[in-house]
C-alpha cells in the first residue's frame, strides 16, 4: 500500500507540527508519529520560549550575544541572528494557531528570566507547561487542515534515494506491522532528541535518535554531536524506576531559587561568581558534578525556602504538584536534583532553509544542527528554533515544490522479522554512555566505548530485523557511535564537552 505525497514530515513535536501548518494548504502532507501525537519532547518542555517581541536593535543584539556566549561562540552568527530576528513573527503565528501565553493584569505577555539571559525575555504558557500548551494547541488545530494526513504508530525505517542521491521519501513500519513506502517530493526530519541513548534522560523515552540514524544511513552530514547538554536540575528520586527523569525548569532559578550541596552550602560562587545559578547550563551542570564528586553523593539541593509557597504553586503548578507527590513542598523543603541528559546541541547539518546535505531532505528542531546552539544551548531557545526554522522550511518548500517530481524506485520489500529482545543491548549502550560519554570524559573511556559500540553496531547490521525495536536500537547505536567518535575527535574542552585527559 505505497503512498505518494508532496511532503513527508517524520516527527510530531512542535517542529513537525509547526512546519506542516505553515506549508501551503494546497500541498498534500503526510505527518508520521512514531507513537501518538502527544508523545514528544515538545510536550515536556517547561520553561518557555525565548523571544524578543519587539524591534529593539539593542535587545535583539543582547539575545544574539547571550546565545553566542552560551554556545562558546561556536554558533553560526548568521543563524543566531535569523533565530532572534524572526522570533516575533514566529510567536504571532503560534498565537494565530491558538496558543495562549501567560499575561499579567495589564494583559501584557509575562516575561521571565533563565540561565544565560541578560534580560527577562522568556514567555510561557500555563506557568511551567509551555511545551504541552503550545504543542497541544497545534495538535488541536491540525485536524482542521484536510491536506495533512496524520499516521500515528508509524515509524520511518529508512529514507529512499534516487540515482542522483536525492531523497524520495521513506519506508515505514506501521503499528500493525505493515511495511510500505511513502514517496514524497520533499521529506522533513523532525524526530526530536536522543535521550534514550543514555540510561537517564528528561526526554520522552521514544526519543531514540531516529532522525540521526535515518540521516546517517542516507549519507547526510552530521556535526557537533559531542555537545550533549545535561540539564542541571532533574528531580532526583532515589527509588525512581523509570529512565525518564522529571525536569525542574531553569525558570525556578530564574525566579530566585539557589543551589546547595549536601552540606547545605551554596556553591555556584566558586564556579560562576557573576551569574551564579543563572550561568549557562554547561557551567551549572559541571559545577554540580564537581560538588557531587567532592561530597561523595549523587545529588545536590534546589533551595526555594526563601520563596513564597503560594507564588511557587501558581507560577510552577506542574513542578509544585510533582514535588508534593514525593512529600516535598516548594518554598518549605529542599528539592533534591542532579544533572541528566537533556538536549543534543548538534545534529543533522542544515542551511538556513533547513535543507540538509542531501537534496530534498530537510531537518528541523532538536535533530537538526542549524548552527544556533554551538557548544551549548541557551535556555528556551529550543522551541523558538523549532518555530523559526519550521517557518523557513515551509517557505522554501512552497517556493521549490512545483519544480520537483516524484520518482518511484524499487526498495527491499522482504525483510526477516523476529521477536528478539533488544533490551540488554540498549541497557549496555546506556551504561557505557553514562559512564564514559557523560558530563566528564577522558580518552581511555571514550576509546573503550567506541570499541563496544562498534561491536554492537556491526552485530545489528549483520542481523536485520523488521521490527520497531530493532530499528530503534540500531538508531541508538548509530547515534551513540557518532557522539563518541566526535567526542574523541575534539581534544579541547568547550561548552558541554569536558575532557579531563
């Protein structure tokens, strides 16, 4: 039951949804959700969207400088300028699609501050539910667009290429184990993050590096994968059984919370005396790692005891309730936190229109390396990146689609299918990544991990299996290999990449 369409979008987070909704309504679009439309990292984003909703040259320049500084100036300056200068338009489009942002008594949009930002420029929705509110609004409006066909429980297996190397769509596997091709004039990878490469992550556990795996197998350039951002304040629960960790937004520190080690000593003054708890995430995560090492423990504390519990409950309802479920009241109790894998700053290389090094293949959102993040992402730039470059892809697709024609090629239609258990392999990948390719890295650990991953990858390639879990595991192994190889190649310490020897 092969399908033909104009545009295939792989991924159903904010990046995929916003791209689809901005493409002309005359264009036929198929949008794939590996699970359901509510399973995405976008749904979990708490803090907000960094955006200067004005044309103030100095404020725009400040957002650009904050982004560049957080990224250790490895960012693409032009890409950062595009991100910042198009924020106002992106937010207006989101509001036109029904997204409502929190407002004060004067009906002005409320602004908060997060780590690395000089000014208050973070807009939010539902207090600490920005990702959910924003993405849910787009999901709700999606079905009003008859040109967009949504296929849930459908995973892209491999991208298709013609003789000249251009992308022609993808082969997919549906929930009922139907295997077929979706041919498309243009294909957009919007698959999100790589969280499940590690054993502990703030990501939705469906984030298995699928876009990286798909792009790698088709020969697209992938860069800056050594820059894995660890969020400083994931909620630490000793008895937690899930690999997914609950995120405590940076905005809590933006409103005045501080960090204490287990000796109840505030410590950020030793590492970032000017910015303290509002230093960029790489600095805060590395500082916490050092404090945990020095105090022989596995967590530190987020201190809100000097803040009003009523204010905290209103401003951070989701976080407040989560802490309460574990017997802790924000404003009264210290909250245990520890760094945890959060965001990949690199990814599939794109230009400013979102096009990869493979013709007719685009990437947007966390799986893309648009150049805006450099060595470390500035807080709340991620949802903005999804929106701004989603608009850019939509504009490029509308302009170039009439000149593209669908080619039909033969693809491998018979693949073996076995009910194998890949959990031990996935656990092994996570263990090595946690131990050797985490916040602090050294040459011996990286080489050891590279050898282990090579063996796992080669074994997986040797025994293909037409199942979702096989391809997820293959994508995890591929992504882990690339992260480790690029971490080995970068000898210096910069941003999220800390080499001790």
